[in-house]
């Protein structure tokens, strides 16, 4: 589905509502509404920071693997670039702390969203922050090599942690699959 909001093109992949329907049907504890709210506030935070920095948003792609906000090629100094990427996980942590003694569900969802988004791989916020740091300090010739190495290095670390959680705490194997997908994305 494609539509435009205030000159911003929005594309929603068929697989996004299909994935939500799948998880709603499998959601035995009723966590999906809290998860969707946490993701909504996360992405709104990114959009607000972009607007604050004067960045023009061209397109928003909503897919089964996440939300990708395409901006015009606006150059940001490194501190602002890092702030853009860590602002939303920070908001999720703030929400988690606010709800710590009020709602375990909202606390857990926002805490996990913050931690997972700070993993420095793929197009997660941590991966984008790492990419900004690498781009700032490494020449263009070695940049992709460093990014790919970081992707695989951190991916293996989190894949090992994920496997440990899967074996000892019955964490879903979907988590492991998502880490593998993010590890082998070409751009971080």
C-alpha cells in the first residue's frame, strides 16, 4: 500500500500487516499492543529529531523487518548524527523507567526495544551509530571492509548470546533468525 502524508511517501509492505496478524493470533499474553505502541513512539522520536535538525524526510518504508525512514542526503555533524540514532532507544528506556513499577509489560517491551535497537549491527540504531563513527574516522577505501567486519563481529557475539538464551531460557528462534538477517545486510 502506498500513500502520501504531508509530501512524505509512505509504503506499507504486505508482509507488515501479515506479520502483525500472525503475531496477534499467536499472542497468548497480550503483549502486541504494548509492542506496537513502543515501536510507534520509537519511530516518532526519530522523525521529531530529524525535523528538529531540519532534515527532509522523503519516504517511510514499513516492512516486516522494521521501519526505514529515507531522508534527503542531509549531512549532519557526527554529534547530531549520533543523537539521531540514540534518541529513540533513549526514549524507550525513559518509557521503561517510567512504567517500571506501573506495568511490567510496558516496562519489558520498551526495555527490550531499547536494548535490541542499540545492538551495533545492521540497520538497527546501534549499527547506524557505529556506521556514522566508522565513516567519520576511516577513509572511504577501508570503510566498507570495517563496516562488514563490525557487522559480522557483533553479529556473532549477539548470535552466541541469542543461542544461549534459546537453549537456556526458551527465547524464540525467530530472534536468532533476525540477527542472522541483520548480520548479512550490506549496509549498516
